[in-house]
């Protein structure tokens, strides 16, 4: 109904991208039609950076097509930079992280460091936690765990300063994952449990399942099978 009455081209495109996601699970023909409509519009007129970014996310999250995702993230970054859009850092940092997913880790690091330095110099505190996180992920993929830990902690610190609950529990959980990689399972449980406490309080079902699952792995690695099963069953039930 909203699509039928909307007067804004950007709004129409955004709604069609949402409809693509809704139909994707049970009607691929209809979902592909919505995506096709959006792509046709991109070819014939200037589209806002947020729409270009959302198209990139569709290619990344639904199609595992990282090359097309990168194409649209680059377009979003270029357009937003030309327009002096403050969301440039969001698009640019996500572009960097996606490069790490196709094995271009060094290129990803360069882009993400640039994004971090830009966010810091412009004092864009609300953009910093996620930018730090993406840089930490890229370092972790390169097995540079000390660098990854540095930026996970930076993300946690800034998230606490600005009261960003999402990046607080995300940072805590990822620090837990890092300790698991380092075989320090006691510290892994400590940080995973801190993240779990926030997620349970906020009833974040989609990420709670990961908390239960990863705590189960921590306990399993420590040889505590009773606790490992407890959290594994909790994850299974929620999933």
C-alpha cells in the first residue's frame, strides 16, 4: 500500500528492496522482480547513496555476491563523499570490510584505517564503534589477534561512552570470541557472559542464540561437558 501511494522515488526503491527481502524466503520470482525493478532504476537516474548501499547489502546478504556488493558499496561511498554525506564513513568502512571477505585483506585494512582516522578527526563518535569493530574483524581474519583486540576494546570503550547498547554487547561478545581463539577459555566465558547478560535483558533473540552457542563452545573446550550441553540445548531451543 505504501509503495502505491509514495511520491518519492527513493522511498519507492527502498520499499522494493524491503519487499525483496520479505518475499525471498518463499517467492523467489516475485523477490527477483522487485530487485530487477530497483536495478533498472539505478541505471537510468541518480540514486541516493543509502539506496546504493542497501542494494549492496542485498547482494552480500542474500546472494553471497561480494563482487556486486563491492560495486554498489563503492558507488555509495563515491556519491556520499561527493555530497559530503556524514554516512560516507559507514559506506566506506563496510566497503573495506567486504574486501576482506574476498581475500583482499590488505586492501581492507587500508580502507578501514582511513575510515577510522576520518571518523576520529571529525569526532564522529557515533560512527566510531562500528568502524573499530570492522577494522578488528579484518585484523582477526589476518590472524593479527593483538591488533584485533586493540580495536575491539576501542569499540567497547567508545560504545560505553556514548551509551550504544548494540555495539557494547557486540564488542563484549567479539572479545570473548578472540579469547576463545587464544585458547583462554575462562576469559572467553567471562566476556561472552557479559554480552549474554545485556542480550537477555534486551530480549535480543537473534543474537542470544549466538551467545548460548559460543558459551557452549567455551565450556566444551574446557572439558566441562555439563555446562557445554546446557548452553547448547539453550541455543538449539532458541534456534
